[in-house]
C-alpha cells in the first residue's frame, strides 16, 4: 500500500480527484497482486538428467533414443499433469513414475500425476529420425508439467527440450558444396583486391565474382526450399567460376610481376648505357686534345 501511495503521489500529486485516486488504487492493487500470484507458482519438478542418442545429428530414418529424469523440488500442487511430445516417427514412450511404468505410442502424451505428489519420473522415448527436405532441428523430447495450486490459475512449466539436427547424405553434401564455394569466394576476393590495389585492371574478375556470389545465394535459398539437388549443382557452378577467377588472377599477378621486372631491368640498362656513353665521350675528348 505504501508503494501504491508513492506512485500516486508521483503521478498525480494533490490534483487528483477522489474517484481517480480510487481507480488508480484498484488498478495498482490488481497489478501487484497478479504479479505476486504469478511469482508464487514455483517449479514443482526439475530435470536431474537428460541425454539423447545420437547426441548432435542424425540421418533420415536413423534410430534415435532419449531419456529425461525429473525430480520433485517444490510443493505438491492441487493438480498436476505430465505433458510430453516428440517429433520422431513411430515413437514409443516409457514413463516410469515412482516405479510405476506406463507405455504410450503417440507423438504427444499427457498423464495425470498422483495427487499426493511424486519423487521421481523417468521418461524414455525411442523412434526414428523423420524425413526432412533440408537440415532441420527437431524436438526429440519436449517435457512440460501442468500445475495448479489452490487459489491460483493452472500453468504449464517447461521442464526441458532435447533436440537433434536431422539431414541425409545429399543434404550434407549440399551444405559442404556451399561451404566450399564460400571459402573459394573469400580467397578470390582477397586475391583480386590485392591486384586492384597494385593498379591491375580487375573489372572482368570482379564481374565473375559477383556472378559466383549470386549463385551461392541461390544455392542457399534452394537448400532452404528443400531443392537439394539444384542447390548442390548451383554451389558447384559457383566454385567452378571462382576457381577460374583464382587461376586468372594468379596469371595477372605473374604478368604484373614480369612487367615490373622488365621496367626495373630497362632502367638499369639505361643507366649502364648512359655511363658507357659518358666514358666514350671523355675518352674521345682526351684523344682530340692529344
């Protein structure tokens, strides 16, 4: 109440009417009350162990398993439910609640939890990596707990998600081709930039680099749309162009170096000839003078 009075003093001071003061008092009371009520919904369960196999990525149709163990860390609610889901194909759940086992075969399962509370829940899921058209991150296991305490609204509490990257051989190869093209792009840009700084005409090379850039972007977009074969061939084309750019740039670099050497040698030769002419001139003058 002291906080509410201070807020009202700052907002309206003595100019506020009684009706306005009453409205603001009710508003802030409801606001603070709802915040306190929300904060009072403490976690009922928390994960103590979780793992997924394979651990980071899987190919399409590869067997996948996961496990999560939840333990009681809070006050037993008036009502509680366990909600679990997966994006694996042909999933099979085995849920052990205080040594009582339940099996389910649906992608999403919700179970009522004992009203007198639970000590430990072990959730296991097995299935197969789903078919995907691009590199995709899926939920192998997503666990939530619905809790409702007396006098409070029920809420879902997130207990954890176990995820996995799914791809197939063609997708991985496409991504490798795109990565290779991007590495060649960086190399080509560096070489051409160096030549340009030395005064070499690189307009044609820069044009080819831009074409390769566009192809790489198209390859990325193709992968996102699931057009794996097209994306791979597009990235390969970009690499071919960049290989030619790197080769041509190297040749221009050699020509520039040769041109520089020729100029250097010409300068030296000119100086030598000048010295010889001076010597001949001096020798001739001496002969004329006897």
